[in-house]
């Protein structure tokens, strides 16, 4: 059997023309600048962020190196400062010890010089029987510190009380003693000592009366370096030479 396939559409004139025409769709592009700007921002901003992060990491690494270097320098400086402080402490300790020794040395009062000073000042009518050193007094709370040099006690005989006073005034003028602390402790009339007591023609001779005295004097607190002239006059050459040697080195100020 045979079948007939007949397409009546092709026979229509309008359909044939339209089928031959191609379908064209018009797209309006308009202004694409915002799109390009957005794309550019989307590309540049991440790149900028990445660059900034890279620079920041590089700067941090550089700063870490600087900090490490500064820490090393700080440790070195701390060690040097510690050494310097130790040297200063040792220097101050030596200075303190030196000043203590100088202070003690500067308070030396040679007995030879003081005895010579007593011989030069004693009146012809006064005799010295004994000179005794007095230890420094103990410190008392609430009162000025006592004289660390101590003092002397002088006992002897004088022709009269006036002669004892003259001796007292002479001692107050000495730079080896404190004028305000030179004082008479006691005086009394006693018989003058006689070396060869005896009688002549059976008559006893009564010895004359003399004044027995006791004088106490505190040694002056004037440094020995300020008494060079007096020490030279009294013949204390060795002490004067040592003081002048210390003055040349600067340990004792002139």
C-alpha cells in the first residue's frame, strides 16, 4: 500500500517567506564604564591588600630583628652597668676607708709635742708632778657627742693660787687644747715638800705653804693638718712630713 505525505504549509506564501528570514535579537549595551570600574576594583583591591600584607610582614620581620638586636645591646649594657656599679661601690668603699683612716690620722696628737707645749707655757713658779691621759667620755643620748680625742689631767704644785690661774690662762691659749674645756678641778694649800728635812740649832723649820692643783683639759678637735706650724715648732718632724705627703696626693686638703 502507498501513503501520501502532503505538507500544505509549504504551499502558503507567507510561511515560506518568513521561514527564510533569520531571527535577529538586538541587545542594547548602553554605558559599560561602571562594569569596568567594578571589575578593576575587584582586581586591584585584593592586589593592593596582598601587597600591603606582604609589606607589613616584611616590616614586622625587620622590626623583630631590630628588637632582637636592641635586646642583645640592652643585655650587654646591663652587664656593663653592673660592672660600673660594682666598680663604683668598691671605689666608694675604698674612699670611705681612706677617709676613716685620714680622720683618725688627722686626730693624732703626739705626746712629745704636747709635753713640749706644756714646758713652754708653764710659769717659772709652777711645777708639774704628773700628766695623765683621760679617755673620751661615753656618748649620752640627747647631748652633743663628746670629744673623741679625750683629754689630759695635770697635777702639780704652784707657789700660789694666782700662779695656778696664770698657768690655766696660758693653757687656754694653746691650740692643742680646747680653751673652753681647760679648767681647775681642785686647789689646796699644802706644805712644800722638803728633800732633806732637818733642824738647825735645834729649831724645827716649818716648810712654806704651796698650792697643789689639778687641771683638766680636753684635747682640741683641730685637725693635725691645721697644726703643722705648731708641730714643726715643737719638733714633730715625722708627722709633719707624712701630713705634707698626704696633702700632695690629695688625700688631705690643704
